[in-house]
C-alpha cells in the first residue's frame, strides 16, 4: 500500500488493531492448526509454543516496572489477541485499545 498522509494511514492502523482483524489473523495463523486433522499433535505443539512466547513479551516484563504508570506495548497483529487475553487477567492493568485511543486523537498527531 502506498499511504502518503496521516488521513490514509489512520483507517489502516485502526483496522489492523481492531478486534475483528485480530480474531481473523489469529484464526488463520493459529487456531486453524488446532482444528486441522493433518497437523495433529504438531499443530497443538506449535500453538503452545506461540502462547509461551507471548507471555514474556506481554505481561510483567512490560508492566511491572511501571506501577501506577502507563506502558505502550506494540506487538504484531498475530500476537495481539493472545496478549490482550493475558492482560485482561491482571487486576492492575487497564487496556486501552489503539482504535479507542485514536478515536480521541486528532489526525495531526500521526504526522
């Protein structure tokens, strides 16, 4: 894609950070392995390894040092649904999604 302005980038950024995109991406890359009869145990092992990789990326390494503060966690779309699920389980973490944050910001903030 040849995006030349913040007005063009913002809708793409919102879509790539939406729950719908995350669900489609995770299903295509990971959950499909669990449903596959051809993958068998290997599919389940790959999904388990993926989940294990997400844990240190996401949670306490990013949030623990900043008690009461804010942390920006930037991850790929395939990681996002998994990491958000982990973050939702913590009592001291509030998730503010990129689309919600962008909705409250003027377009010029991306320049």
